[in-house]
C-alpha cells in the first residue's frame, strides 16, 4: 500500500505537459490504469491504454465546451 502511495503520484507527475487535446494523467487515472493492467485478464494492455487516451481526450473536449 505504501509503495502505491509513492509510485502513483510519481507516475502522474512525470507526465509531459499536456497539450489541449487531452488532460494530463491524474493520480486517479494512474491508479485506475495500474489496477486495470494488473487485475484484468480479458483485455490487452493496448486496449486499456487506448481507452484511457480516449477518456482523457473526451474530458479535455468537455472542459473546453464548459
């Protein structure tokens, strides 16, 4: 548990500055990605990362519209 508290913020902070087409990787999104990769056996890592990218682009679009 302690390791996750150290690693997840480091992953989120290490992201390059985001441009306007997607939001930056948040701590919550990093936690969800790690859990999905570790716990999911039916989807590939590529599918999980593709879905995360789509979700972050969708959130950026919603942020610009509001």
